C-alpha cells in the first residue's frame, strides 16, 4: 500500500472516532477515562447529534459510586446534550443535518402523560450518553434549541428543567399567587423551580445553609428565605409566609416532617428526591387533619418537555450557569457538585477538545 493510501485510510479512521469520558468500572471514580471511541451510527428512527455542550448532574455521581439501580459499565455517562444534527437514520420532515437542537433525555416514556412506561430510562444509563463529542438518540427526543439561549444555557435545560417543570406544574399544579417553598436552593433543579414558579406568578420562598444562596435566589425572583441550619428555621418561615401552599422537595430526611408543619390546610408536597435519605417517623395525624397531599414525581413526558421549552421561550428565561468546564475536566465538575459549591448548572463545552 502506498503512503498516500495509508494516509487516506488513517484519516478515515480518525473521522470515525470521537473523544468521550468512559466509566470503565462501577464504584471506581478513577476509572472515568478520557479516550477515543467510535462515533455512533443511527439506524431508522434515530439521529446522531454533534454536541456543542453537555451538562453535569448529581445522577452521574450516583452511577459512578454504584448507587444507581441497574447501573452497568463500561458506559459513557451524561444525560444533557445540545448541538447540531450530524446524521439521520432516515429522512424526516422536521429536522435536517445542521439543525440546532437540545435533547430530551427521557427515553421510552410512552403515550400516557400521567405515568411512564415500565421500560422508561434516562440517557446516560444504560444507553451511552452525552459526555462525548457525539451521541445517538431517537428522533422524537430532539427539539429545536431556543434561539435566545447560548449553547451552555440550552444544555442546562433538559434533565433539570424537565424535572422542575413536571414537579411544579404537572404534579404540583402551581397557581398564581400561591406560596411555594423550595428547600435546598442552589442545585440545578431548584434554580429552575425558582425561575419557573416566579414566571408563573407564585410567591417563592427558599431554604439554604448559606446566606449567599438565599440572596441569589432572591435575585431570580424569590421573595425571601431562611437558613435551615438555624434551630428555629420553621418558625421563621411561618412568620414570613403564614403557611405554604406547595413545597417542592428533593431533600427528604428529617426536614421533610417540617414541610407538613409548614403546609396550609389542603396544601401539597411534591417530592422528586431524597439527598438526605428517608423521612423517618412522619406524624400522620398532622397530614390527615390538614388534608395534605404528598405526590411523587420524576423527570417528565415529551408533553412536559414541550411545555417546559415553550415556557422558557415565552418568558425568555435564561438558565443560571455556575461554571463551564471542558469535557476532559469532568472530574472537576463532578467534584464541584459533590461539594455543593455551585448555584445553578455546571456545564461541559466541546470547543476545547
């Protein structure tokens, strides 16, 4: 083979490869490796997106630590992605190569908006995700990128924005003028909850361990907040609000009982996580006498995703970006989330690869 042919063959191999962060072993953070892998090829009904940015979620930390149900390795992690259509498994009317899109990370939700299919999954486990230059997803999982958003802002939306919208609107049925409590201000979902609830006319209150995070929440539209590290934080909130109509909780733990104390008669609590573990020793008579509702929520349907992006467009909401890293710096990004050093979303950009 001539040197020219060898060079052509070598270039073709390079053109078929991409950079990705691959978790090789569950429970071993050191096995998260920056390496070259094959660019995925779409089959019928699929699309490959050339990513401009990805975002980091606490979910990836759980997978790395082998704390996520059904986790497997090796795997390319990452649920959030935004970029340009690179290739299509078959021609479609709605999208063409080069279109700017964001990815709905919820796979196989099903046709019923009220509940997900038993085989529902989230991009990045068990299907390869967005910690890569390219990702393959079903064609129905891409939507047009909101034009007023940068790539970093757009990629912040999918998982966190969808989770926030379903918990607040679809499940929580938030109403204009209601008093909404968002415990643990600072994370990506909590930040969207503040922005969405404010945009929909609710009175927003938050809790946090840090005064600066409460102040940042107020800059986004919250009316006030208290530090949950203070012994009388519940009494402070009651004095501030005269009771809460809707709490959107991802904290769980012992503080969950306080949400019942804070709730008005007929109020609701929507829970989508428990970073502090189980809520033990709930006093059910308080829940019963107040006729309160406790509602579980997770991710969201394609309809939720569509309505969420419409709200972002209509109100021209700009996601809060805490910090951007390049793809190969993902370990630093994950460490920042684990230490709770962020307010808003942490994103990964592909332009330094």
